[in-house]
C-alpha cells in the first residue's frame, strides 16, 4: 500500500461527534433454554452493568411453551416493559444452533430452529423476515458456517459477528475467532465485530468486562437497532474504552464506493492506557501506532490497494485487553472480486476467485488475470444479485514468488502473492512404509532448497504430477495386503516414468522386498530387481548395489536420514 502521509490532529473530545457510546451484552441465556433465571431477572440484573442487554435463548427450547405462551413472545413483552429510553434498552431474540454454526436473530416476532431449518433455510428465513442477525463464536467447536460460504441476500441482514465470547474470564477475544473474522470478510460478508458474555448463569453483564460497544444516536430501541444494522460496533474486552474509527467522514461499518483516497480518523479514550493500535486491511497490516497513553488521536491518508478492500482497527491496551472495530469497506462499483486464492502444484498453479454482482442488473465483465509474465482473459455476463466462481490455470511458472493481479473492466480488482517452489517431491506412505519421522530430516532439507514436499497417504489412483516420487519399501511384519502395490498403481507408476517422472526406491534397515515392487521394476527396466540379504539391495545381473542410478530410476539402501539426504542432494 502506498502511504501518502501521516499526521496528528486535535479534535477535542469524543462528545464533539454526533453519536454516543453504549456498552452492551447482546448474547445471553435464561431458564427459557439452558440458562438460569428468568428474562425479567436478567434484564433487572444487567441494567446495573450495561446500557443494552439482549436475551437470546436457544430456539429449540421454544417448542415447549411457558405457561401456555410462546417463550419468544414473552421475552419480547418483558424486554419492552424493561426498556427505559435514555437509561436501558432490553433486546430480545433467539439463537439458532446447528452443527455448522450458531446464529443470533434479533427483534422478530417468530422463530425457527434446527429441527425445521438447516443453514441455507435459516438464511432464507432471515431474508424473508428482514431480521438482524449475528454469527456467533465462529470456530472448530461450534462451526464456521461452511467456511463462511457467501450468501448475497443473507449478507444484507447478517450484520454482526462475534469475536469475543465467554463469561469465565476477561480474555474472550480469541485468535480463532479473529482468524474467522478475516475469513468472513475475505469471502465478502459485511459484518461488524461484537464481544459478548453468552451467559448461562445469573451474571448477565457482570460476568466480566467484555462488551459490544454500540455507537448510536440515543439509548432507545430504534436507535440501537439502527446502529447494529449499520455495523457501528466494536468488540471490546474493556468496559469503558471509547474508539472512533472513520474514513472519509464515514463511521466504522460503512461501505465507500469508488473512493480513490482514504482519510482515516482514529481517536481512542479510556482511563487505562492504550499500548498500540494497528490499521488492518485485506492486504495486510497498514500502519501501527505505539501509544502508551489513555488518549490518542491521529489521521492517516492512503490509497486503496485493490478494487475491493476492507479496513478495521485492532487495539491493544497496556493490560492486554483487546479491542477490534467493525470494518470500513472500499469497493469500486457494484461488481467486485473477492475470495482470491491460489493452489500451486509443481511449476503450475490454479487461481480461484469469486465475482460478485451486488446490483439487480446484469453486468458485462472483462476479466484479465496476470501471473508472472503470463496473461489470460475472458469476457462474461454476470447476472444481477449473483456470485460466480472462476478458475484460471497457469503452467510453466518459474520458481519464486509471483504477484497475481486480477483486472475487472480495466481496473485492478484484487492482488495476491503466489509462491512457486523449485520442484515437487512426493513421498509415498500408503503401503506400510511411513517409518515415523525418518523422512522429516529430508523434508526440512528439501524445503530449504526450495522444493515442495508432499506425502501420499492413499492408493495411487492417478498418475503422480510430481518431479520426483519416493517409494519406500514396506516394513517387516506389516499387513501383507497393505504392503503390496496394486496393479493399477503399478500401471500409473509406469505411465509416470514414461512421462519423465523420476522414481526413487528407498530401503531401510527394517524394510522387506515385497514382490510387487519387483513387478514394478520389471516393467520399468529389464535388468534390475530388489533382493533380500541381511539388508535389501539392488541386483543388476550378478552384481549387488546399495546405491544405484539408471536414468530416471534411483535406489538407496540406508539406515540414517543423513545418508538419504546426501543421496537425494546428489540427484537434484
């Protein structure tokens, strides 16, 4: 990113801004599902600690009514009763829980649960009900929504994502949720960062200092919901820290169209000192400021790197509390490229990306993809309100790091880096020939020399697409059926060799000369075989060898990793 300039400016105090800061907890449970206490008790307790409290009980518990009345209806009624404009806002909602992830839905009169809706059906339900929603605690334990597979319509209403969750300690923002935040943004979702206590005990709002901070006009239901829908939020492990994050006079959560210069305004204020703040973007960390003060104000000017970018502020306080803001998005027009990824294989690579048309009109798109000194292009018509995946394949790329650049209708849309290593070497471990960590030394050596090393763990159903194929002989005492090469594997290895692939037979101290390996050698060469003596050797006529090279057939019998490393090094 090309930096233009950085300087400090004075704007007085935060009260000069039109909005106010409200500290909230928008994920919590009661006895209406698997928590404790009633919604009334929850709101009464929470109002002593937070400005906004949401009760979001698990929807599948709603199948049992309470006193003959629907639990969501009761929660809404209690929330409206407990709300006092200017003092406390009580929100209501429900949590949908499925194996692929959990989602909070806010402010509706009806509900759905996992018994009647899978994730895609839930997305449709949210869209039909125009319901505000939040991705909850994304990660391995509860799921991350099929790696945040993007849904263009649901993106209009799922406006929040949880980066902090828990009530047992004050460290609720995790690396896993932070990583999934970036993943969701890269896939195209427009979500703002929240942090909540997910209470299941009667400690709503008081469990720790974790807060979702909402930047709104006033403390009323309508104003709070408007702020949440527009993503004017940040996740905070501190219960009083105030953060201003704006770009081109637009607040966090905004989408800027066709901006060519970005003017970021940042202000931090708390009774505890801030350690540092980092402006984070899709393209990487942009700028870090060391602060060591309870007040900080700056302005930073730069240009967007790509046609679709997101930026958010990541703040660490001196006590290591973390604060993460909602992003500000910058995009050129209504058609843009997201989710750029690369898949290098040997000297080639596949380039994948998604093209999103967020408008309701079809768009003619001229795509150009550059990798190193190669170039490919295509023209396509993408229908309105659609996402389309594209793949471009490149071959014969030189070793090294290359820039991948995608142009859309003459403008730079996305960039990324692609690393092509010198060669790809595959080590078979599918025939009782894994040998623990024996090959790790070789892997480290080859990686340092610029090679890619991969392990084959399944039967060779296809001809290998590597420069070298290491074929260790199986171990003594292993299952005989698993040791043997299948006929189709032998045929694929023969084709691999005929196409110029190099096969390296490796025998260790406890290897066995399984007969199928000689069947393979018979098809590769008429004169060489493996034989079992006190160790496995290569027989050529009447001669025995512990090391052998014949064009593209190699053999070594060894006991130590260092011997194998020296042999392979001499081959390359």
